[in-house]
């Protein structure tokens, strides 16, 4: 499988919608989310990432992780990534405040001896394969509702990269080039009867050097408000430069 983007959002293009099932009428999602934003608590999620270039389609990754909250949204995250490709294997990304730590994949061959984590000063979506829509951010959720249409327990809509960046620290931190600001993101959110997001489905087509590939992400969320704890790696194992 050809990888167009690895650990950077250097090339993004249009996204297309994936439909979601409908259930009963939910409560106000933003209010429901804000009620769960208690420091030391959070939400867990799993994701399946599918890659396609039009002729070849395969499951690229399985992910599972956790967001830890502060009173405004996401304060920290811990994501484990399993590539269905021997070239990259397993990775882990931990974000706390403005710092993000990467481990696994191809990094062991590039890090100094005795180091297993690579630290960058950046908060946000850690790579181009994850879910770009973060339902744990109140401003993001409000923007998705504003740009979408509700049908029982689902919200489907489109939002440009530019509008998403204005609302979402998760997306703004990914630092996608401004040349893609007009790209439209299509999405479907599924809500519980309590108004909490239980599923986010999205897909996008990335184009670089004349080659395109679609990445579809299906994210499931559970345990909203449960106690969670995200900790930074041992400082002795962290590097800020490659060998």
C-alpha cells in the first residue's frame, strides 16, 4: 500500500459523507458534552481507518484511545495505532497540553540509543489517518451542528477546512496548508438519546504529486465522563531530535 501522508497533514483534499443510522430524538449535544467536561474524566474511542485509491481498498489501521478533559474540552489524549502493514506495525501517540509524544513504527531506527519517544511541541490531530473531527470539543461540536442537518439521532453536513480550523484546536494544531482551506469536509454524527456523540464517520481524498487516495474513518465513543488518566512518558526515554 502506498502511503501519501505519514505523521503530517501535508496534503488534503475533498471529503465525502458516510451515512449513519438514526434512532430517537436526542437532547442538546453541546449542553450534554459540557456536562461531562470534568478534569480527570474523559471518553474512550475506537477507530477503523480504510484506505482506497479507486482500484485498491483495504483496512489501513485500527486505533483505540482516550481523551482526557479539562473544563473547556480536551486536555490530553493517548492513542494506540495498529497498522495492518508490516512497514509500520504498532505506534502510540500521547498528547498533554502543547506537547505530543510519538513512539513505535519506524521511530526506533531513527531515535538516539536509549530513547523510545519523540517529542514535538504541538497539540492536535497527530497524523493524517486519524479522525479530523473531534466531538469532545464544544466549539467543534457546535460548528458541526450549525453546518449540518439533524434527522432524529444523526447530524449530517459539510464544513470547510477553514471553518473547521476556526472552531477546532484539534484540527488547527494539525497545521494543514492554507491552500486547502476551501476543501469541504462531509460528516455524519450519531447521537445517543442523552445527546452524546456515539459515532463519527468521515472520509477524505488526499492528493499529492498527482496521486490520490481516500481515507475513511469510522470512530465509536463510549464511557463519556468516566475517570481517565493520561501521563507523559518517562523523560529519560524522550528525545527531541533524531540520531
